[in-house]
C-alpha cells in the first residue's frame, strides 16, 4: 500500500512536471509568434515609409537642418545608389547646394527633381529661398516668405535662415535680428539662430557679441563646425592665436580640413612658429584651389585672397627667400589681384631680386589702392552722421569693389536698397560688375539681369 501511494505521488509529480513543460513551450511559442508579428509590423512600417531610401532621406533632412552638409551628402548618396528614381533625394541635394551657395548646381538638381515628378510648388519655394538669401527681397518674395511662416507645417528654420541672410545682405540688420530672436525663442535648442546672430554682429564689428553667440551655438551642438571655425577666425582677428588654434584644430577633419589647416598655419605664424606654419601651408597647397574654396564655402567663408599661397609668400618674403616668395605670391595674385597684402609683399620680393622697375609698379598699385581706400574712411564718418546718405554708400561700394573686395563692395552697394530699393545708380553699378566678368556663370547672368531690370525702368 505504501508503495502504491509513493507510486501515485510520483506519477502526480511527473504529470505536473510534464504539464509545466507543456505550458512553458506554449508560452515560448506565443512569445515567438508575438515577436515575429511585431517584426513583420516593423518591416511593413519601414517599407511603407520608403524603406532604406526613406530612412536615408530622413537622415539627410536631419543633417541639412543641423547644417551638417557632408553628412547629408553621404546619406543622399546612399539613397540614390538604391533608387535613382527618388525625386526627394534630388530635391534635398538641391537644398544642400543652396546652403553652400552653389546655385547653378542647385538649379540642376531642381530640374532633375521636377522631371521625376516632384511637387512644383516646393521647387518654386526653394528658388524663392535662394533668391531671398541673396538679398533679392522684392515685395512679392517677402509677402510669400511671411505667408509661409504663418502656414501649417512651415519649415520655420529654413525660411528664417534664408530670409535673415537676405535682410543682412541689404543691411536690414534690425529686421534680421528680430527674426532670428523669434526663431531662438521658439527653438531654444537650435544653434543656427545664434550662429546667424553672431555673423551679423561680425558685420557690425561687434567682436565680443559675435564671440558670445558663436559659443552659445557650440554649447547647443558641439559638432556644429561652422560655429567652431568662425569662432576661431574671430579670435585670431582679435590677436588671440592660442585660443583660435584650439578651435581650428577641432575642425581639422572632413570638408573643413583645408580651411582649418590654413587657419592653424596663420596661428602658428602669429605665434612665431615658422616651420609649423610653413609645413601646413605646403600641405594645403598640394590640393587644388577649387578644393580649398569648397572647404571655405562649407564654413560659410569666401575669402578674397588665395590665403594659403598669399601667407606662404609673405612668410618667405619675411625670411628673405625672395625667389620662392615670388612664386607663391604670383600664384596668389593671379587668383585675387586685389589682395593688397600679397601685392605689397610681392613688390618687396621683386625689390629683393633687384627687379626695381617691376617692384615700383607694384608699389604704385598698392599706394593708389590705399589712397582710394582712405576716402572710404572719410565717407564712413559721413555715414555715421546720416545712415540714409545713399550717395556715400554708392561711392564706398564702387571704391571697395575696384580696389579691395568684391564681396564687401557689393555689400555696400546692396546696402543702399534698405533706404532706396529702386536706386538706379546702385543697381546699375552691380549689373555692370557682373556683366564685366570674363567668365560669367549662369548665376552671374541672373544677378546682372535682376539689377539691370531696375535700370531699364527709369
């Protein structure tokens, strides 16, 4: 009897164990089915939203919004390698080119997107944003920009960024600042607003305010290289090469590397570390000028000097190696003949080589430029008393355009339009400048035609 009880008890335990195992198997099977169902749903959702192409385009959009254009290029290459028919990829590539200032490339990508069936309204909007960023702020364009800002699902950052750039280009700094502050208040995590405010402060020669705003942008996004690079530039301009060097070094990778290396070389030169400066400049000059220019453009800088060649030539002049100096200064002046710093060093090098006639010709060019630019100082004093003196602005623009800087000269001429939008003399001076270019780009032709249209309306 006892044995039967033990056997019965043993059977019950065995049955219970078998039941537990069966329940465990069922639970495990249900879990596997549930996980499989979730995976299927995720895959369906993934492909419903465009799959890898949709994911790549989404990552590109995020990169563009954060001003990481190199990263955006990478994701767009992924997208196009998988699907050549995706119009959004071309639209987003057009946007990256707009932000780089490559408007011809932007136009080509917009045309491709149109052929692939992309929404024409968004394509037109992108062209309006490009026009706005250049300061072509007609009443119609401004009305559309303000309407878009108030609309549903507005790309506020994109619109304000272009709008503020255009307002800055025509010296409407107060309006630009107002827009940027609204953007900062509504998106306090966004570094671009602070970056743009810093750029305006630079225009207004407020170095301390510019430095503070660049640092705010970096605090919000430590990978925001545009802010880091331009902060380094401001610090170097303030004769703080040790601090500037650290920030230039932070940008010494990717598309910004060539511009950063040139900045580092300038820091070393200022610090008296000649060999380090020379080594870096030689390294930079192994790349093409176009590659160097692209590197600067990625950092929103368009220097009107071939900085690496000019700085190396100046350095060699100071060291007394006039033959080597001449070589690099001629390269620099061929690209930017208005580089007065290089021109003066070139004259010194020629004199050192006992080429007295050529030296005197170049000294004469620098003296004439300085004499003309002295007039600018006088005219700026006049403007401090009367900001609406458009004639003084036009005179400054013409002098600077001829003797010092294309960008700054155009800036002064365009500043007239803040006070007199249809000023025929200013529009004609700008149209003449673009029409006189030896190798006009399609964008140059557009800008010339735009300004010429105001002249013919007289």
